[in-house]
C-alpha cells in the first residue's frame, strides 16, 4: 500500500477507509509512503477520520502525520488552518499556530 498509495486512494479508497486506526496511522506516518504531495496525506487523513464518527477521537494523532511545512501556502490557508476539525484539535491546532509563526 505504501508504494502505490496514490493509486489506492484513487482506485481503491475503501481499502484505506476500512483500515483500523493503528494501520492507517502507520501508513500515513511511514517515510516510505509514496504520494504526490503532502496535500494527499492531509486529504487521506481527513477522509479516514470523517468516514466513521468514532474516529474523531483520533484527529490529533492522524493530523500529526501531516508534515505542515510541506503543504503549499494555499492548501495550508484554505484547507488546514480554516478547518473546523483542526480548530477542535488542541494538539494539532498548536502545530498549525507554530507553522504560522
């Protein structure tokens, strides 16, 4: 899945969405994850979280897989900083605020 992550998300998204927390977190945290951009990681984490309501408890850990510094400023400002779930996540919100400085 790591090598073909972009294809998995495009053609077999349900496979990723059905992963257990530890597995999804492991994939997104992996240095070997092959994605086109960090925006892909952001979107995958958000889709995984939003797939089941009980996953909202894992938002800080999942958002922690996103390397904020690698996001384009447009994505950061329009998708991350203004996201309601990010605002609810104290730990990740701290990382967002640090990135702004």
